C-alpha cells in the first residue's frame, strides 16, 4: 500500500461532484423530480475540488482505504470464479481427451530433453 499514491483532492472532488450530480439528475429519466440534496452536495464537492481544499483530505484517504479493502475482498472471489469455471473445466476436458500439453506423463527415457530438428533461430526481421 505504500507504493500506491492517493489521488489529489482536486480529482477526488470532481469525481464526487459527477457522482452526486448523476444521483441528483437520475430521477429525471423516470419523469421524476431531481434530488436537491444531492445537487447541493455535488456543488459543494465541485467547489472544494476546484479550490483543492484540505477539507477533502480525510474523505479522500477514507475512500482510498475503502478501495483497498474492496480490492482485498473482490479480487480473490473473481480469481476463484475464473479458476473454477474456466481453468478447471479445461483441465478436466484435457484429461478426458488424454492431452498432455506440458509433457508431464512418465516415460522410460533417460531424459525429458526434446531435440529440435528445425533451424535453431533466425535473427533477421525480428520486429
């Protein structure tokens, strides 16, 4: 967490201005009235963000810590879902069809070294 830099108060204020402005104007889509409280909060964030006020520093740090907390929870869940719904079925299918992509099956040879028969490499037109 030490190598991650917290965003500036200006960008934090502007982002929350946009968030609260969207909350204020969202009911207009459903032919409702806009939310005045959210509009007021959004303009407070805009003013504090433009002034780069130090008042936003504790909120910015709290938001940053909340993001780190969510990352510690959501990342393992997403990686687990990917593993169990993508990697595991592919492994089961490859085992079912007898594929050995990594050449891990035991053989009676002295070595697992694979001799290359083609040209070793070409250094022309690398890019």
